[in-house]
């Protein structure tokens, strides 16, 4: 990720990159207001920046490689850009360890 984007958004995590699934021109979008939206920031016009976060796939408990298990999308409110709130849309990679048997819930 470019340094000026990091300084603009206040990101310090080196594992966060631009989401490669999103076209380069669509990674920073202005979203119009939606008065019926559930999230408070979506009720007003805002900018969304699409990012991806992925860690190493080694299990912290057993040390074996884990299998990728999809993504979880997280919405974080960032600084304002040109007077509009910035929302960081981060797709976080989920992993599943196959060697650890988790207790049944």
C-alpha cells in the first residue's frame, strides 16, 4: 500500500493491503446516503476504502499449517476525507486448524 494512503487513513498495520478482488478504480468509493440502513455511518454520504487483512496461516496452539476458511468483513470508521467520513471495509482472512478438536457448544 502506498505510504500516502497509509498516512491519510492512519493505518499502521503492515498486513493490511488493498483488496485485490476489487478493481483499482473502485477501491475508494463515495457511497450515497441511505436513510434505511442499519449502520449509522451508512445513513449519510461517506467514503469507503476496501482493504484485505491476512496473517500467516500457522496455528498459534499446535504450530501446524491451518486451512483458509473464508473472510469476515469488518467496517471501521476512519478519519474524514474532504469533510466526509471514511469507512474502512476490511476483509479479514479466517483460518481453521484441522489438528485441534474444539469442544462442542
